C-alpha cells in the first residue's frame, strides 16, 4: 500500500529487536561515559574511571526505564 495516509509497518523479529536494543544500550553507555570524562572536568568534577563507569551504569538504567515507559505509552495511544 502506498496511498496517502496508509501506513506500512515492517515487523522486526524478536531476536533482531533484542540485538538492536542491546546495541543501543551499549552505545548509549559508551557515549555517556565518554561524555562524562570530557564534561565533568569542565565543571570542576573530578571522579575516577570506576566512578564514571558506575555513574554511566546508573544513568543507563534510568534511560532504559524511560525508554520502556515512553514505548508503552505510545503503544497504548496507538491501540
């Protein structure tokens, strides 16, 4: 279907969805830690690499919860 207003939803396998989600989390975690290492010193915040890794993990958990809540909200709206 390609008419105006029609929607085509490409279904993704559960396995591929899991791989995508894991890659997204891993990339996000790495970006967060690198950003902290670059930005914290600009604000006079000195933390060890271990602390940066732990802070990144904490924010990753928060991000996962946020992403899940938003996805569920949009699924509820769509139904």
